[in-house]
């Protein structure tokens, strides 16, 4: 049996964590790092990357994701809301991966978003809205939901709601990658030290 490739597993976990950290930050403060948001939203559009790292351009763009992953696993600044989001995303991704019809719908809609991205040559309001609607029409239709908590003043703003949905879609994209490269929930229990060691090596 092949040994899990922890470099790729931890890379995908950092992708999930970075997307969810942006969600948490927007929900609580109304903003998040613009580069982190851009990297995560563009990762949704990269469906044919040659290797896992290409999904995020380069592992250096996931610095925040590795940092948050390390904090969550060591208990330093571990956050209950964040832990709930992470479990929710992994469960929703598992549901999505067993739903071939939903995968077809998602693939078709992401193709449209790719065309919009090429037309505008980057991430803009229209693309964020389109990605948010993809999440709403696909993942959000499952009975299990991710309840985002934060400051009502920011959560009520339509632009923030769109960003949060688009970023949750990005988290699902990374969770699908995590599954594809051999990620398993049991690794959090039995191989936690290996995950931490790999994340710290990326941060070095």
C-alpha cells in the first residue's frame, strides 16, 4: 500500500484553512487579506492543474493557511468556530464526491466562471457573485449547512455574503483536492505529528 504524500495532503489542508480563515475574518471584521482571497478564489477555477501546488500558484501563497493549520492542531489560538467550519467542509466535500450529478453541474458552472475570469483578467465583483451563486445552487442545497457566525453588521452586507459563499466554495475545492491526494480524517488522530511537521516545514 502506498504511503500517503503528506506534502500534498498538508498543502490541500492549508488551502482549506486559508479559505476558512478568510471567511472567519470577513464574518468578524468585514475584511480579509485581498491576496489570500484572490489565491483561494482562483484555486476554484484551476480544475486541471498538473500538480497540487499549481492549484495555489505556489505554496508561499498559502503561508496563512499553514499558520492557521498549525495553530488549530497545537491548540495555540485554536478556535471553536473554525474547527466547526473545518469539519463541516470535510463532510460536505465527502457528500459532493459521492454525487456525480452535482459534480457535472459544478464542472459546467465553473467552466462559465473561467470564461468570465479570462474576460476580466482577474477576480472582480461579478466573478465573486458568480462563484457565490455556484455555492448557493450546489453545496448549499445539501441538508447539512455551514453556519457562519460573526458580527451581524458585516454578515448582513450582501457583498460580504457573496465573498463568504465564494470562499466556502474555495474551501470545498481544497477539500476535494485533499481527498484526491489521499487525505483521510483518521490522519488527524494517528498522524497529527506528521501533519504538523510538514506544515512547519512549509512555513520555514
